[in-house]
C-alpha cells in the first residue's frame, strides 16, 4: 500500500530541468535492463515498447509512406531489441539499429540471425553516434526525444541532419501539452516500488513527481534505498506543442512536413497525449551548429 510522505510543495529540492542525466541506469544495470527487456517483449503491453499490433500497423504505414524497399537505408535510433528493425528488414530495408543496452542488442542480434536478416546493430549512446554512412530515413520512436534536455535534443537532431542524405526524412514522436496538463505532482513511498523493478533485493522506493509549468517539463525522481546503498534516478520528460517541436527541428536544419497522432499515421488530434512528425532535411544547409 502506497504511503503519502510529503506534500509536493514541501519536497524542497526542485533541481534545474535536465540537470542530471541518468537514463543509462535503466538500460545498463543488470537487473533493470532485464526488466526493461521483458517489458519490450510483452506483445500486449505499452511500457517499454508499444504492443505488437500497433508496431505492425506502424511499420506497414512507414513502409507505405516512405516507399521502403531494398534500396532504403534506415537508422533506428534507440532500437532496443529490434522490434521495428526486424519488421523493416523483412520488407527489404537496409537497417542499422543504435542502442546502448547490451542486453537488448544481444536479443536483437539473435533474432536477426534466426530469421536470416542482415541488420547491423551498434552498441552506442546515440548522442555520441558518428558514422560515414548515410541514410534515407531516421527513426526515434516511443517518445525517447522527450527524455533529453535541450542541448541533448539539439545534438541528436544535428546527428540526424548529418547522417541523412540530402532530402532525407526523420520520424519521431513526442508527448503533448495535453498530456502535460494531466500530470500531477506527488510524493509516495512504497516497499519494492514498481513491483521490484529497481533491484532483486529488498528496498524502499520513493517517487517524487515535480512539474515545471513554464518549461513544460516533468521530473519523476526515484530514490531507491537498499541495505548497502541509496541511489537516485531522474526521469525527465519534455512536453511539446507542434510549434515548439517545429522550432527545435528548424534550428537543426529540418522542416516539419507532416503531423500525425502517432507513428502509425493516425490523423493528428490536438487533445491526444502524443503526436508524431515527419521532418525533412533542408537542402540549404543553414542549420544552427
């Protein structure tokens, strides 16, 4: 049973937005990476990846929208265990998947070998990704963009700009301002918070949720107290309007061409919790560096 430990206004510490980056802790820790992989592979859930039926619709739409075929080179940023990469490769695309989770990539590589799919998987932090290869399409799916701070987002968009061919496209999805409006500040404490997600050992978990109204940012700060250590994981989320996302894309040399409710091509819904954009690399090369 959750136990209220403090009112949000009394939590005291309100760190500057995106002042700590701890995302890798979810994907590189042995225990949490195993739990994340299990969530990815749950075909009915939407926790780490969207459910299998949605992914099937999404890939079918991507293939149709971008005329994906044997000559299409796709970079899947944050590819995880290859759920999109496998499906796109089955359609003939030449896919490169980039992720920093060794566990997820091991699963992805094994699955590709079983199917005889020539997918290239690279264990990298995509914020530091460099390659001489050029791609027709870049993907960043499951609102991963929202977990990055402003400088990281610009770095990533510039990476997309660098690795895409002239006229190449980028597809990404984000959380909306409608979703931000529904988030509530909270402070809870719970033994084995999130059903043992954080450790195989006994622990007390504290979750502090803080909203930054001006910046349209939410912090979910998890403090995990075990017998021999205490650690904190900050999960930041940026929320966007179509206009603010288009501005960030423009500063990195992209023009937003189309707006959708999701990465399966549903019509844009202003009241939806997410939206997706297709942005094309500008030919002029006038991006801010």
